[in-house]
C-alpha cells in the first residue's frame, strides 16, 4: 500500500469501523475519541490532537461532515470540504481513524465507539461534554485539554478577512 492509500484507509465508516474497533479491543488497546470540525488545521489543533493521542493507543476522530458544520457554524463554513479536512487529519501519523458524522453532535458515534477516553478541548465541565454519560457508563474517562491561546479557526478567518477587506 502506498502512502496515499494508507492515509485514505484511515477514513472509515460502517462495517470497517466496527471491524477495527473489535480488533483494537481484542488487542486490549486503549481507545481515545475526540471530535470537531477541524476546519483550517492550525497549531492549536495539532497540539490538541497530539495530547489526545498521548492518552491511549488508538486515536479516533469524529469529523463533522460539511452538512453538520453548516448546521452548527456561521455562514461561509466550512472553509475546506470534508474530504480535504479528513485527508489532512488522516495524514498525521498519530491519528488512527477518521469517521465522518452528519449529526450536530457525535452522540450516536460515541455510543458506537465506546471509547476508553473521551477528549475535548477548552473550558468545558466534563459532565457538559456530549457523550459523557456513555463513557462513564462504560467505565471510561473524560479528559479536557487546554487550548493554545491565539489559535482559533474563527479568529484566523477574521484576521484573513480583515487583511483582504480592511474596511470590514
């Protein structure tokens, strides 16, 4: 398998996800799950994902599909389409699986994955995180990773727009 095929093979759904989860569990590997839009990958995303990956053996990312991003973000988002975002994330060596989801939250996906560790960034309280109940019911942990200050996709977009259109 060449490198492109390897990267593309990390983007899975359906029966492939079920098969991979069974394999990881059989090998007693600790499954870490996080999710997001990951539009315009920046240093904050990279740091956050590396911290998540360091918490276990397998990092699974639930990626909002284009239609999901449109539902939850302001107009003009996503900037990059879901294939571009998925391939960029899959190119990271510390990412094992990317799964697209169409809903506004990854609740059903978390129910399917049943991660050992659920990771979210920011200033959430653990009990406010979508999927907290599922992870706790299954004996897992919920971890919150601090964001790196100065790195937010919406701020980057605003800076770009203000440079192009200083009058706005």
